[in-house]
C-alpha cells in the first residue's frame, strides 16, 4: 500500500510546483497603477521603442509620461460615462490603417508591438485617448452649459438689435460659395518677416503623402462649406439663422448679409466652448496614481518638470 500513497504524494508535489511556477511567471513587473489598471515594464519598453523610431530624446521618460497620462485619461473617460471600449480601439486601428500617410512606419510599429493587444494598449489607445475625451467633452451639455447659456443670451439680444453684432469683438465676416470660405478683407503679409520665422528647410515629405494630406483637408473643408450653404439657403438679407449653430469647439450666431454674384456674404459671432485643456489638467491632477517604481518615476519628473503638477495625486 506504500507505493500508491507515495505516487499520490509525488503527484501532489509536482502539481503544486507546476502551479506555483506558472503563477510566478504570470505576474509582470509594473511601474504604476491606477485602481485595477497597471502599467507593465513590457508596455513601457514597447512604447520606448516606438518613440525611438522618431529619435525622441529621453524616450524612456517621455514614454512613462505619455502612458501615465493615457491611463489617467482612461479612468476619467470611465468616470464620465464614456469608457474607451475595445471596439473603439479596433475601429481606431482600422481608421489608422486606412488613413495612414506612412504605411511603412506603421508596419514597423506593429512589428515592435508583436501582438494586437500590445499594439492597442501602447499605440492605439495612447493616440486615441485624448481625442476621445476631447470629442465627448465638447459634446457634453453639462460641461458646456455655461458657454451655451452665454451664447443663447447673446442670440436673444441680436434678434432684437442685430446691429450690435458689428460691435462684437468676436464677429467674423466672410464670403461663402461652393468653392468654400473667403475672408472679406485680404490679410496683408510681410513676406520678408514671415520668411525669417518659417522653416526654410527642404520639404522631405513624399509627393503621395502631400497629396493624401491635401485630399483629407479638402474633404473636411467641403463638408463645412456644404453645412454653411444649407444654413443660409432660405435666409433673407440681414436675417439671423433661427437657432444657435453648434460646431465642434464653438457656438455660432450666424447672420446672412446679402449676395454678390454666386457669393453669399455672412457674419458670425463665435463663442468658444469651455476650455478642454484646462479641464483635462484639473481632472488628471485629481486622479490617484500608485507609484510602483520610484526610480523611473523620479527620473521622469526630473526630465519633464510640468509632470509634477499634472500628476499631483501620484503617491
């Protein structure tokens, strides 16, 4: 009977060792944590390698700063009710694949990441997090309530006294046509002065990259023009558009002035929405960050002095 008992004991010991070994190997070394989310050394090293493709100075410290900020923004998005879900990262990945101007460099980045999860965590999410938060911030009625109320009040005044628009310092006047927006007054440029501050180095962008960039800009301008043409289509001269127009980062009060040939003369008073950058800095500063590698964190703070105020709640 001793042999079966011995066999069982050996089997138990071997199983326990195997389980312990796997458990030890599965625990990565981490640099920081925000609640249940942590930054591993592998993620950090991969981000460093991506930055070094562009020869970014102090890549180790910059990478830690970027990833800590990304993690804080991820938590803020979660708290605000619009988390960065995996499907959004996948959509952003498809968008980048379709719109990239540098496919060879993108292939290098994917090779450095080795797998889809790492690629999404240290490249896609880092690229998307701030834009995602910004988009939701500007659409958030509660966060934009003060500026919206200010615009509605002005709109009421201009309905009664439209001549007051001319005295508003934020008033902008332009010609609108199917070809786009054209300022009423041409801006005079001192070319001698401008040439001193504009980079005169040769353009190293490939022609196909420049063409793609121009096509993307033209597409956006065409969409804006179409929306404005629709807004003024049925207005009479001196008439205000019946409601406040909401643009991505501004509220507009629009007045149709008149027409000259194919061009329509338009006035707008532009009221900026609440400041996203200031709001974001405040929210990040309130985010609790647990530091797990003090040496790396202190090196980052030394290289990037503004990080100390930004990550004010890091311990």
